[in-house]
C-alpha cells in the first residue's frame, strides 16, 4: 500500500473503457470507511457517468479534457442536508447553519475523496484531483441540483490510465514536517528547501515563458493571482450563505 502512495501520479488521459459497477462500488465502499467527525458522515458523493452531464460540468472545471475523457467523474460534497432531515424527523433541532459546520462537513468530504483515490489506485485505476470545484461551486450546485445544506468541495476523475507521466516534484520532508512545535523558516531555509524545485528544467521554462524573474512570480502573477483569489473567495462566501452555512 505504501508503494501505491509513494509512486502515485495524476492521470489526465484515460482509456475508452468503462469501470465495472462492482469495482466502482468496491472503491466507493472503501471511501466511506474514512474517518468522520462524530460518525455523522456529513458528506455526499455524486457519481457522473452520463456524457451529457459531463458536458455540463466541463466548463465548471475550465474545460479540462479529463472531465469528459474519464469514464467517471466524482463530485464530493459537504452535506448537512441529510443529517438535518434526520434530526428534524426525530424531534431534534439541528444547529448546523454555521461556518464551523461547513468546515466539519468539508473535512469529511475530503477524507472520503482521499480514501476513494487510494482505493482506486490500489485497483490499477488512475485519478486526477480537480481544484476547480470551489471556484465554480455555484454553477455545480445548479447542475447537480444540490439542495440547501450541500456544497461541492472537490472533484476527482477516475478511469483506466492511458498514459504514464513522470511524477511531479515534491518539497523535501523537512520542509513540511515540524516536531513538537512549529519551526518558522529563515531566509536560508527557504532558499535551501525550494532550491531543487526552482532548478527543475520545466520550472525554469515556466519562468522564461511567462517573462518572470522567479518561479514564485509565476504563482503570484500568473497561476494564482490576488484578484482571482478575491473573486472566487467572494463567490464561495455567497455560496455558503445561499446554502445555509453563513447568516
């Protein structure tokens, strides 16, 4: 199992081969065994196989080809709707219309998503995590007909790999792991920890292609700009209000 985790890579091209229903259910069953706050399981999983539905979802993920190319696209949602209904049907008034409850449900959804990814890869399937879900949550809510109390958190494409890409780089362990207390980084630490990433030929090419001075500027000025972050933050806050998590 460790090798599945340490050798994993994102797969963006899939064979034109459906995933067997029994296999998909086995993977989803492994997913829902994930840890969950208070055993509430405040999440839902929306499985999309229909080509017309993938067509509708594709723009929400900036038309990345794998959304339509993968045999299965899965949207993982924070979901207090089901739990609230159960409470009210049993003369218990829920108090989950707040930001803390959203965070609780979002964590639940992400834990299930990771379990699904690991289970799928252990069965020889490929996955790709899409970070675009929260950018366009309002549109996904409409497409998937998500009721109040439900917010899409992340999306994963799933299928048999039709490529074998190289693994992308990762920072070294000592950049990410702190012992006992958080140890802040000195200038020398930052230079040392990011040296290998900055030295990769593909990353140096990104800098040159974008006319920037550093890889950091590619992130701040091109890939994840302040204006975009503020725009999508505002849109997500509106979603949380509409879906009942913020007053």
